[in-house]
C-alpha cells in the first residue's frame, strides 16, 4: 500500500512539474493528455485500485482523487496564465500613439450671429412667443406708411434707407427694420398676437467697427385685450432676467418713435449698477393698429426691438463688427 | 441741446446733485448724454499784473514776461502770446495748478529760460475766446485776487440732452426748465421783460409785411430798431453761448442766438435801409428763382421753398432757413428790421434738407416753434441788446398773419389713460399731472377736455399724445410691472424654423462652417458667375460695388473661398442660408424673394456635394428624390445634376464650373450644392412613417453590372428597387469601377442588396427568385451585363 501511495505522490509531483513548464496552449494540451489522459500514470493508478484491499482502496483512492483535482486545477491555472501572457503579447502588437493622429473631419462652426439669434428666439419662445418672418425687400407702405411715419419724415425721404429699382421710384426698399413683419402679422392673424420678428435689416451706413449697412435685429409684438405700458415693462424685465440673469433688471425711459406712443428706450441694469442701453419700445400707435386692421378701441399692444449682432460682439469680446462679415475662417472657426 | 443749470434756474428754483438731476431729466425722456461741471477746476489761478515783456534770447515764437502774482515778487514766465503790455492784468496759473484740461503747471525750462507758471487764454479757463492770445482782464481787478472770485464765475453744470423729434419745447432752456420744474414739483415762471419803445415813433409807417401765402407762414412779426452799434457782446452772454457750443460773433447775432436758445424762437435781422420799398412779402418761391445767401452761396429755389421778398418782389431770404446777403447787417447799418415768425414745419424741413442747411433755427422751425412766445422773445431780444448798445425801438409790432394752426382740444378718457399706462389714476390726478406742463383741463363727466399748449401744438393733437404726457409725468418707473401670457398659443418655432435649425446644426456637425457674405454684389459679379445679369438694383448704393442684390448665393460664397485661399486656407467647407432676390415678375409688388442654402466644398469633387445633399435629405426627412444630370447656370457642365423632389426642381448639386471658379480666383475644384429652401420646405417632408423591424433573418446579395456610361446609376437603383419590391429592405451602391476589365464607354456598378421579409424567414428559393428578378430588370431594361 505504501508503494501505491508513493507512486501517486510521484505521479502528482511529476505531473505538476510538467504542467508548470508548458509555455503554450499546444504544449499545455499535450501535457494535459500526458498527466490526466487515459494512459497517464494517475489514471493507471486509479485503474489499479481494484487490486487493493478495502483499506488500500480507500486511502489510495483518496490520494488519487486529490492528486487529479490538484493537477486539474494546475492545468486550468496554467491556461489562464498562458492566456494572459498571450493577450499581453497580442495587445503589444496593437499599440497606438493616439497623439499621432489628427481628425480627418473637424466640426464646422455656427456663425456667432446665428448663435445669438437662436438664443434670443429660445428665450422668447420660452415666454410664450412665436416667431414671425418676412421679406427683406419691402414696399414703402409696410416699412414706413403703415408704421405712422409722416409723409415728410426724415427717415422716409433721407438717404438712411437703401432703395431698389422695383416699381416707381421710392416705392420699394431694403427694409430698415423688421417692423414690416409686425404689420404683416397683424394683417394675417386675428389678435391675440404674441410674436417676435428676428431678421436682417439694411441702412445706408458706411461700414466701420460699430456699423454695417446690413445687420440683424429682433422685434417683439404683443396685441391682446387690456395690454398696457406696465405689461411692456414687465415683459422686458422678464426677458432681461431670463436672457442676462436674475441679477439684471431693466427700466424704461420716455422716448419717441413714430410707430409707438408712449415710446420708451429700455435699459438693462447690470449687477454692478451700470446701465446698458438696449433698444426702443412702446405702446403700438393707434394708427399702426388701424393699418394692421385692428381696432385700437378693442385691442391694445406693445412692441419692442433691439439689435442682435451686438450680443455676438460683446459675448465674444470682438471689437469690430466687420469681422463677422469677412468670411475669414480664422475668425469663424473660433466659435 | 445743451442746457446750463444756472440758466434753468432763471425759470425755476431747481436744486439737486448734478447727477441726480441728470437722472430726473432722463426719466422725463430728455436723455442726458453728458454732465459737465464748469468752473470747478480753476483753483490756483490768480489775477496777475504784467510788469515787463522781453524777447526770449533763443526763441522767436515765445517771449519772456515778468508778472506780479500779488506778492510783489516778480516771476518770469515764458509765453507764446504777444498781445499783452506792461500794466495789463491777466489770469495767471500758479505752480501746482491743475488746469481744467488736466494739465499740471510745473516749473520748467523752455529753451534755457525758466517759466514759473502760465498766462491763460480765455478758452484755457473755460471762457469764450473773444480775442486771440491771453485774456486781458479789466484794469480794476485786484492783483493777487482769486480769478474765479474776480470774474464772478460760479460753478455751473452743463447737461447735454438728446432731444427727441416730438419735443420742440425742449429745444429751449425755458422748455426744459418747465418740464423739469413740473417733475420736481417746483414753480416755473416765464419772465416777461418790459422794454421801452419810442412812443413818438410808430413802427407802422416804417415798413410793411404781406403774407402772400398763408400756408407757408402762420405768423410774421417785425420790429424796427435804430441806433445800434455792432460790437462785442457782454462777457456773461458770450460765455453762455460758448458753454452751449455757439461761437460769439457780435452783439446782434449773439442776442439772436441767445434768445433762440433761451426761448426756442429764432429771429432774423434785415438792414431795413436795403430792403427795397421797406416792404416784406412772404410767398412760395418760383421754380428757378435765385438768392445769394449769407454764406456767400448762390441758391436756386423751387416752388416748394418759402421765400422772403422785398418790395420789388426780389428774394432777399429763404424762409426759416437762411437770410440773404443783400440785406445783411453791416457796419453802415443804421436801421434794423427784426423778424420773428412761425413757419410751416414741413416746408422748412423740406427746404433745409434739399439745400443741406440744417441750422439750429431750421431745426426749431421744422419741429414746430411756439407762435405765442414771439412777443416775449421780441422784448427779450431788445432787452438783451440794450446791454451792449443803446437801441431805439419804434412803437408797435408790424404783424402779418397767415394760416396759423390752432392747438388741439383733446378729449382724454380717464379709463383710457389707466388702460394704456397700466395705472389707476383719478380724473383730477391726471389734470394735476398735466397742468404744470401747460396742458389745461376741464372736467367733462368722468373725463377731461384738455387744451394743448401752443408750444406743443405740432406734435400733440390726439388722446394718445396726451396720455404719453401723463405717463411721462407720472413716471415710467412708477408703473407697476406685469407679465402678460398668451393663453391660446404655445411658444414655439414654426416647422420651417425648426427645419432650418436642424439643417444648420446638422451641417455644422458634418464639418461645414457657416459664412455670411454681404448680400450685395458688384455689377458684373453675376455674369462672372455664369448667371443671368438681371437683378434687383440698389438705386442709392453706398458704393457701386454694392449695388446689385444677389440672385444666388454662389458669387458671395466664391468670394469667401477666394478670400480664404488668399490667406492660405484653400480648403474650406462652408455653407450659407440666406435670402436671394429674383426679378422674376417686375409687375409684382415685390421681387421673388427666396431662402437658399448654398454649400461649397473647396478642393473637393462633385460626389462630396452629393454626400452633403444626402445629409440634407435625411435630416429633413425628404421623400423620393432623384438627381437628373443637367448643369444649371454657373455649374460644371458634365458634373452636375438637378435635384428633383415630388416633380419639382428644388436645387442642384455637383461642382462649380471651373471657368466660373477661376473667374473668382478660386483655382481648386469646388463641390457645390444649392437648394431652394423656400420651395423645398413647402413640399411635404419629415413624415417618418414607422416600418416594423423584421425579426426574421435577412440575406445579402452582391450584384455587379457593367452599364453604359449614358445610363445613370440612379436608373439602375430605381430598377433594382422596383424589381426587389417589399423584400428589398436595403440597397447600397458600394463600388464603381472603370478600366481595362470593362468595355470602353461603360463602367461596373456593384450593389449590395439585402432581402428580408417581415413575417417569415425567406427560403433559398425565394431569395434566388427575387435575385433573378433584379438581374433581369437591370439587364433587360437598361441593357446592362451582369459581371461574373
């Protein structure tokens, strides 16, 4: 019996030694057959158990089982070890220096004016407004006549406007503000009306750091029952807080525009106490309501307007408006 | 309009910190653009006596002056002026003085000679420059005295106001004072000076005034004056004019300006002796009449200009705009006809604009002057003139009356005031707000009958005009803020606006940069782009190169590419979304204005543009579209196609015609896509109908056909789709081969087709049958050959 136990022990030690030397999956497979296969020493020893007495079968059988489990575990462990080495070697061949690569496709860039335009639209949409649009070339009536500009008003006859060769002289021009869209909206829709009109407008301004003959503005128009100057002040204050932040506030100062009365300038108060002049506003003039087919005794409304481009200018610290129109990719790709 | 606080105080007891007062003016709509503290920086300047003047040994343009600053110790000063003599008193800035302009006076050497201070010119101490050189002070001043005390200069505040077009009253000191006094709740008083006239000398016999055209001139008042000595104005008067930005000229001109600034009423003086027939006729000019004006110009008039004529009907002045040279006051003038009038605002505006003479006077007339202030202004004129020259005045006005409008009487409803302003005012509270600014009210039931004052009659005639005045004097800042909310709509972008945004953001994500070239083109730009030169033109462009409105985005984008190429950025992928203006039908009220998308890929070939088009089509969820080989104007004749959607051409894709690109100095190929968004977005799109994802296996089949070059790949795809029917769930052209292994004049198109049924696993027989069907359709229908 001692002989058999010695044989099991020898087989076990030998098997473990062989497993430990297997370097590849192939070698391990060969070793596994050799140490645990049908012809292996241990299996032979198990086959021989029948020739032993009960006590011998029990003790040697136990030793054989223990040895087989141990060798089996060793083979499995060895497999994991080989796998790991193998994977490490394979991964090493795949190594990349990611800093060697530059992207083949870069993202494009939204024009900063568009970004400002969309931010403004979003705030007003959030306040319940819809967005109205209209043509950039307009009739004199939509641009001035319907907006209560008196016949001899300087803006109407002067060179501030760019006129085009369409119809009679003085009949058609590049709109000087987006207010014609307000009139078109009034003519197309019954009140209540809550719209903003962003758009491109034109003036006969020589380009410089702060002026361009083409620029963008956004106007708002509200027509409803019982709308007052207080509603205008509240709406603008609410816009200012939503757009600039809760620490900002606003004020109205009396002013003059032909299309509103009372008219006001509205200023934004920064948290440091300084003021930014933002735009013009007022109660829609009864003559403008009438031009829009709305009875001023039934309905009242307010309008406001301000430039869009300036937000892009100040947001990014650009000191010259002309940059935005240059098409220079070195400029545009910064945004 | 500039106003001095001291001058305002002659009308009302206005008190307060200058910056607080500026805020009050702004709250009234008189926007303050600047606040200047005058006379505040004159410490250190004393009255000094010139003891001696000597040439500078090394300089011609400066001399050495010894002065006594009051302590008897002579000080040497270098001075660039030569108008003083020993014994003269002069303002002297002692060492350490900071001048009003910020300059610090220090002891320094000028070309080797010490200068121990500075002698001052008038403008250097904030006063009117009446003579060149150093200000010579009155001989009775005490040497060593503080300059400000000696001169009686008080500190003052200058407000620079931006007066809006609806406030003619605020173009005068009196008007600003009236408004501000009402706001501050202090009394305002309009002085009415009493001046002696010569009772024995009636004005009526001296001259006559005829208003021929009453629609031009509402009122014309004249006074006859004698014994005037033209000379300098009193210093205080000259100083005030200077502070308000007017240059003192002589006593007559200065008084005219002073009265205009103070009361808003311009005036004109004629040399009566030179007025033919001593007779004034006011009428519309006749086309082509001419007059030599005060500025030495010969002016030609039209029938829409107002003329002041003499007894021989010759024009001697342009009404309200500029006087004539022939009756100008001169040294030999002994008799003056002083005129103050009320002119039709529109005619003055027209003439001033036509002649480019936007004077202070014309501005006041065109906004609407106050016809009722003329009497006070006349007396004020004579009162002020008598400060510098004894002047005799004939008794009585010579008055011509035309069609003077009457100030409106307006019904102002209390409810309406409250509804428009969002306040809750009692009827009488409204009257109280209006009274101090000259609007008198009478209660009629719950409402008011409001009499508009003469100084607001041109701009104020309706209820809403008066409500604005109530609002101003209630205070915009006191109006409670409310936020109205629409109850019948959700805030949202329209479908088109959402599509436009999706498109922009998708293109940016795809690597394209948004550009905004100016929408103006130069004459020739369209032709150079191969486009029809007919376009909408700007009739008064800033420059000729910006006189054509674009009919396509192509020229502007090509200029952008050329600009970037010239700055070493030749490969630019960009897009623009903007309006183009088509002169399609000149009888229409407006041009055909459309929104276009233009995409340019510089250095890329046509397929790159079709790739962008597919992104566009996918983003917008377009239905079936086809590319029809054809080159629209400006595009590459053999590498372009029109995009057809729902039977409509909505754009074109391909490359820019190399000749066009080269004409814009773009030497690379330019892949180009243009889409008429106005047309496209009006067609049904974006409907993404759900199609159940099959849970059964699919089969892929690759087919390659040799197809003649004149058969478009689109036709092959279309044939495959038709033959594949519902079982063909995906079709992809994955290879195009031209070369030795295919017949000349044809190319190989390799497609991958994926077949799948929604309700079962396709059998081999089914796949085989549909595959054969597809092959048959392409071979039979299009004359193609299946490639082995």
